[in-house]
């Protein structure tokens, strides 16, 4: 396992580390520092919509 430091406001960032555990498709919202960047707010809203239905 590799520890990757992260300070981006990303869904995979937790306590200053990247928690991405497997390779996924590239993000549709690329960030200059990370091709897997997914904004935290985007995923929070998506999860909220799923649980409301």
C-alpha cells in the first residue's frame, strides 16, 4: 500500500491522505494535480439524493 499525501477538497481525501484504493476511470472534472479528483460536495449531494429516494 502506498501513502499519498493529499490536500485537495476531494472525495478520496481523508485526514490529509488519499484513500483511493483501486484504479478507476478518470474523473470527468480533472484537476491539474490529480486525474482522479472528485469534488467532495458533488459526492455528498449525490449520496443525499440516493438516500432520499
